């Protein structure tokens, strides 16, 4: 059986990552596309080979009425996620939702509850979990090979040319650097540390908005304590460009990963100064394949709705 998957939103990530990843996934195909304008949806559908007889929409209700549509990937601005995901769930469509899943804890909870009630799969698109190097690190950590974790750090930034990005403003988003990449860093830390340390017990943050003076974070530094020992620091910014870096320091090993926080599955990783070999694969293919396999009952969703909701709650505390 081949699943028919629609894409809601035709922005950069949908165009450069999600649609190409769907083309490489086994057991699914791009079926239809939704954008603010039918012409834009039609252009995207043609470029990426959407297969439905009617494959371009600007009406969400019309798209979801298609009985041949099995699931949707939602890649729209953050503030639109809740209404679109809830509508999709009530139409019986499975959902892979771009991060962060919502802009309020209440919306995140409602998305999760409706999907559970309607018995549709809900997954969050945190592609860093499908980086093969990260997966090796997580496996070694969870198996006790690295010893007990004591400290982790992530740095992920880019330099915005101006504040024209929708994330910088209140209409469609609630965070800027924290929503662009900080939410990924929080998920990375939770994936690594939660199984061996327990839940986040303390959170502190410093947020700067001084350059543009807008409502959302330009640079943010967030400290999380997991359980009673391990501390994780996350720094995100739209004010400067630096090589991304993830560090994990344990009682028996130190892990340094440079250039792995990004879209392509590459970078370098050392453990106690020795290189870690890993196969470079597109992590977006991994996350979409996991979504398809979960729908078909071959796997479980890697990042379920409850984890996406907890991520939103921590973002809200960090930016407060």
C-alpha cells in the first residue's frame, strides 16, 4: 500500500527538505499541496510531482475532504499549527507537525488530545533525532558506555539580515531564535538526557531583544537541569553566525560534535578526541519514514505529541 501524504505550507523547509524527503521515502508519495494561493500550491505540486487528480488547494477544508488523503505534513508558521492540526485530526488524517507544535501550552494540549480522540498518529518533526551521528551518541549514552552525564551544551545561530522574518513578530509566531533552532536544541537535550537523568527540574534563561527591539528573542541562553545532577546549556541567536556545536560530558567520555546541528546529517564528532564514524544520511528522510512506518504499524512515532507539548512548555518558561 502507498500512503498519500499532503503538504500544508510551501515555505523553504517544505520546498528544500520535506518534499524531497518524501520522494525518497518507501511506502508514501506526495499527493496534494496547500498554500495561501492556489497558483503557488500548483507550482509547488508540479515541481515536486504531487499525484492527486486535484493536487493544489488554498482551502484547508477542501483539501481535507479528499478521501484518498491519508496524512499531512504541516509546515506553516507556528501560530497556524493548532487550527490546522486539529482540523486535520478531525478529518481523520495522520499528522507530522513541524516544530514547535504550537505557541501556547493550551493549544499544544488540545492538538494532542484531539489526535488521541480521533485515533490518528501525531509526530513532531525534530529531524536532529535522525542524524546518524546523534543516534550513535544517544545509543552509547543510554547503554551506559559513556558513563553518567554531567554537562551538555549546544550552540546554534545564524545571522539575520534584518527583522523581516515572520518569527520576529507577534502575528504568526511567539519566539524567534528559540523557535527557529532553540526548540530543536531542547528536544536534542531531552532525547539524550531524559532516559538516564529524569525530567527537567530547573530552568533559567537570559534573553536579549535589544538590536531590533521587537517582541521576540534575538539571542537566548537557556540552562536546564535534568534530575539532580546533569545540566544543559543552550545558546541560540539570529545576531551572529557561528559553527554549530554540541557537547556532552560524562564521567567516562566527552563528546564534541561540530556542524551536526543542521539539515544535512553531516559534521564531525569526536569521543575523547577520537573520531566517531557515522554514515551521512538525510535526517528528513528518517523523520518522514518514521511517520509513514508509524501509520502502517511498523514503528512508533519517535517524537509524540506529549513530548512536543513539553517542549512548548519549556519554550514558554525560557522566554518569560
